[in-house]
C-alpha cells in the first residue's frame, strides 16, 4: 500500500513538474478564467454566426495588447466560441477543414493537425464553449474554460484563427465585428 502511494505521489509530482518552467516563461494554466485575469486580456470584438434563422455560435476575440494582429513574441490571443447548438467533434473538424480550404490552404499545410484535433476537441453541446489561447510557440484549447489539450507548433494558431480573421474568410462581416473596426497593419 505504501509503495502504491509513493508511486502515485511520484507520478503526480512528475506531471505537475512537467508543466513548470523558469520564471521568464509562462506556465500552463488549466482554467481559462485564471489566464484571462492574470494576463488582463482586452476584447477587440465579438460576433454571432447565424445560418438562415439559426444562431449557431457567438465568438469573441481578446488580446493582451488590445490589437490584432498581435506581436507573436510579446502578445497573447484568445478566441472563444460559445455554442448555441450541438455539433459533433467530427463535424467541427470537417467544418474547420472546409474553411481552411476556403481560405486557400494546401492540404499539406493542415493535414498533420487533424489527428491532434481529433484527440483534443470533444463533442459540443448547446451552451458549451471552446477557446483557443495562442502563445508564443503553442496553441492551447479550453473546453468550458478547462484545459483540454495543446498543439505544440508555432504555426498552428495563426492557421486556425485565419478561418475567421483572414481577408479570405468566408464570413467577412464576422471578421469586421471581431476586429472591432481595427484595421490590419
């Protein structure tokens, strides 16, 4: 019994130590509200996506500078979606792929992320939220404000957020609302 407790303690310590970094780097925070409070994010805009008569989700964009685009090495970005309808993780990934294709990404630019997203994104029920936190070299996902996974690739976050913020987006009015009138630099 004592040996079992020791193993659990060591595993727990190892798990929490794996997310510790030196003081000049950020730490992985498991609750999105804590991230928002600690970093003091500024909302740049929000919008609602509707299809015909149905509101499907609301979304908001926040950055630590209050501007977009962000300084990749100095700023952070949160894109949060509050779902107003159910959507399976498979449909969510399929829609993401459709939008990447719409903005002109080659399949080789995104196909290696699909398996990762399959393991991170859950099925969504009405009222759930999914958020992306873009940091310097990684993108973290939060489901209902709780950390669910990360894509450890400095390019992924921008590819994902481009679905809404690229000039080639399929929803230019949503882009304008998310940017809150802020022009691209």
